[in-house]
C-alpha cells in the first residue's frame, strides 16, 4: 500500500473545502481532517456563512477520538468570536495534539492570532503545507482581505477568427452547451457578475445562475443564492425593461449621472443606483467601484461578462486578475469587433503580455485561462 503522508491528508482537506465552492460566500472555502494513529477519525468542511466552521464539523464527527489527534486545516483556525466560536479554542478544548495549517488567514481579525493561540496552549503548529493549492481555492477572499478589492475574472467567447459578435451585435450563441455550463459554474462561484450597459442593451442577458443547468450535487443550495448583478452605466442608459431587473436577486447600477431623472424610474423598476466619481475619461471610476464591492458588499470573486469597451477599460486599468477565453470552432468573418477596445499600440514594446495557465477542450470549444502580466 502506498505510504500515507501528511500531504495526503491535506489533499483530502482541500477536496472537502472545495465542496463549499458555491455556497460559503462571503466566507472562505475551508476543509479539515482529523488523523490519529495514521487513521482518519473525523472530517468536515464549511458549508455556509453563519454555520459551523470546518474544524467544528470535523471535531463533531470525531467525538472523543479527537484527543491526541493531528488536525489538517486548509486555513488557519480562527481566533475571533464571529458568527461561531473561535476554532482555535475548540481544537485546544478537544485535546488535539498537533495542527497542520495550509495558509495563514488573511482576515485582519485573525491573521496569525489563531496560530499563536494554539502554540500558547502547547500545541505544535506547522504552516504552509500545500499552501499554493489552498490559496487557489480562495482567490477572492484573499484579494478582499489583503487588497480591499475582489478577484476579477473576465469571461469572453470568440470565434476562431477572434470575433465576439456579428456586425449586427448578435452574439448568441458562439460557444456550445458545455462551455455555457462552464460559464454557469463561474457565475455560481462568484459574489457578483459585472457587465456594461451596452451588453444589457444588445443581449438583454439575465445574468443569473440557473442551478438546473449546473448538473451538481449542491444545485439546491446554489439556487437560493444569486450573485449581485453590477451594471456599469456612466450615463444611466439602462433600459427600464431589462430582463435582469425582473430576476431574483439584486441589480446594482454604477453611474456618474447623479442628477438623472431616470434614477427614480430605475429604482422603481427594482434596481439600486450607486453614484460614483468619474475617471479622467468621464466614465465610472472602476477602481472605486471594485473597492466599494469589496468593502460594502463583501464581494470575493467578481465575474466580468461584457463587451470590448468595458473589458478594454478594465484591462487598461490593470483590474483584471484572470481571463477565461472560450474559443469556438467557427469563423464569423465580417467586421471584427475586437475582444478588447484598447488604445492603438504603435510599438511591439507596448504589447500587453499574458501568461497562459491552462488550455483545454470544453465540449467542442477550447478554453484558455490567462493572466495579464503587470508591466
Ligand atoms: C476557520 N474555519 O471553516 C472558516 C473560517 O462569520 P464567521 O464567524 O463564520 O467567521 C468568518 C471568518 O472566519 C472568515 O472571514 C475567516 O476569517 C474565518 N473563516 N475560519 O477557522 C472555517 N470558514
Ligand atoms: Zn473558525
């Protein structure tokens, strides 16, 4: 039999944490495994904000067997009294002997204090096992806690000749059903879906999670949570009849038009209107919007589903963390609408470099995951 190492247990804790991918928001996804005499005596994960943390669920399963066990946790056990009691204290009280932590909690309420508390109680603590994998589970929570802004993921679909729409603006559907299911998953894990008013005008998209299209065990709990819809609309051109205003969940319109008479009408139609300052081009200050989403709306991951103008502005402002580009095996020809409206580059030295992290087939389409490199 293959040797069971501490990596194996932490890998199990990461698998458990991932079960909360669609449901823990705004909390992080966390998993925990309790091991004694090289056997698992309990495991748990955090399902939902307000409910028990991963460690508490694992301790509950282990009962008395937790005494003398080693705990593998994907995030530092908390030290604060939040909606639930501090996990560090629960581990100490249960008589756990050693705690292996994948990463420190970036939440300033915790930030090392959970680890310190365990050590003060005489418990051996090891930090950093499979840390990269643990960080990858919670990019949004980490960005919000450490940079006061969400992790922004851009999703775009294009033909093999890099067209995102027909000249008429018609764009449904370039990609096939598997890619569209994948986009549903991206929506379901996000705190907010952000778009530009032009996309609403052209596509009238609902920007909702359709749990029945997800084909997942957790479909029931997902359907209860709709990500916040955020529409960037400098001059308040949002149509009163926009389909997304009639969907469950909230729609927030970010605008510079403080005095517009349309504001009240949109509010009556069910939207919330957020007035922000303008940038030097007279458009909504996107960095301020993201800060607002992190601070006031506790947004961890934001999915940007939009057209060339807003995508270009977000890229230009260095506000995109990751891009998911779906490439369909089709040619659209005609007038090219670029992926990004960027100011024309004149020299090769001005190129926007990307790092490609993954390319794979999704049904009949291809998905490229890339990260803009800071220049
Ligand atoms: C853990 N284990 O499973 C999770 C932790 O509002 P509360 O009480 O649920 O606290 C949320 C904070 O606790 C969250 O911001 C993060 O710092 C930590 N999450 N900690 O020990 C868990 N979910
Ligand atoms: Zn906790």
